[in-house]
């Protein structure tokens, strides 16, 4: 029984070694080919506009906008009558009614 198990494991190991051996050689060949061809790539074309590294290049103007401009303080205030507060926020009555 152990001899049969040993034979099966040896056969599986042989097949796996063959498959991965071929794949690893193929992969290594592809890597070498890619690295070799990478040296044949032409350089980048010149830039169409001004060089971004040029400190004298013209750029768009920069404006300032406050990020907290619409902020209003919401600190607690003295209590007031609910009727007064309601009248302050209620729409104004129409003149013909």
C-alpha cells in the first residue's frame, strides 16, 4: 500500500515538475525578450506647450476663495418667545388680503 502511494506521488511530482519547468523557462524567455525590446523604444516626443519645469512659463492667475465664507456663528442666544421667532421667519402677508 505504501509502495503504491509512493509511486503515485512520484508520478504526480514528475508531471508537475515537467509542467512548471516548461512554464518557468517560457516565462524567463518572455521576460528577457521584453527587457531587450524595452531598450528599442524611441524617446518621448518634445512637448507641444511650454516646459512645465520652466519657472518663467506663463500660468493662469490664482484667485483666493475662502472655504468658510458662508459660515455664520450658531452660538446659543438668549431665549425668546416662540411667537416672535415665528413672526421673524414667516412670509410677509399680501396686501390684498
